[in-house]
C-alpha cells in the first residue's frame, strides 16, 4: 500500500532551520505532484509548498516564500522541505501529500491529494 513517512520535525528557536523529509513507497513517485501542508489546532490544513512531478514547477505560500525550499529526489522517492529563518507562526504539524492523479497539472487544492503522511510536529519558540 501507499506510505508517506515524514521525518525531521522538532523544536527549534526562532531564526533556526529544520529539514523535513518525506519518503514515499507503494506509488510511482516520479509521476506524482507532491506538496507540504501544515495545520494548527482549530484551523484548516493549509498549503505551504508544492513541486510538480517533473520538478520544474515549484510553488510556495506567501507566508513561507523566501524562507522555505521544496525539492525532490526521484532516486530516493523522497521530497524535502528545507525551512530557514523559522518563526513562531510556523509552528504546526506538517504533512506530506501526493496527488491522486499521475502526470497531472499541479494544484494546491487539498482535494487533489489522495495520499497523506502521518505528520511531523514543528515547534518554533520565540
């Protein structure tokens, strides 16, 4: 079955960095658009960063643009999120997601993602 396993979350001070990883299995990784989403208690899950299956198209939410970098390694079936200059408002559970369609146009809509990881907690202290 499809598995997305996130790692790399933790506690960091404001201004610090973390690198999240998401290892995918059970799907054709190279054909899937991938995204990182985040959620805080009481709020809806929101898009943070995304990368198309061909890795040429990359997207960021305005709140993380210039600080976060998404990348993917098809040889390792892994997508990464490098997070720099972290702020307390970045505190959330971060989820990796894979699109349901293959070789499709990129979308930020949560409904377009059929496969989700379990999430990893990122906490940024002030």
